[in-house]
């Protein structure tokens, strides 16, 4: 993680690793959509990062989750 590709090119080639570029705008948009769905389902929530969210499920009107 965080290693430049040129430093591990031999490992990539040896294991037939597929490398793709990232699309941060798309990832951010999808993150916002998911977080809004989570917020609607569990009003008590805390967004921790772009891909992590803590939900408080104690007050939800569901007996068995």
C-alpha cells in the first residue's frame, strides 16, 4: 500500500495483477449516495471517512436486526 508501481513492477508481472487508475470524483459521489441512504435508515450516525460510517441502531423500531 502506498508503494509506487515502478518499484513493484516485477511482482505485478509475476502474479498477473491488473492495475487500474482510480476515479475519485465517482468514488466521492457514490460515497455521498451511500451515506445519505445510511442517514435515512439510522438518523443517529457519524460519518468517519469517505467509506466508513458508524450507525447507532439502539433506537430503531426493529426488534431483531
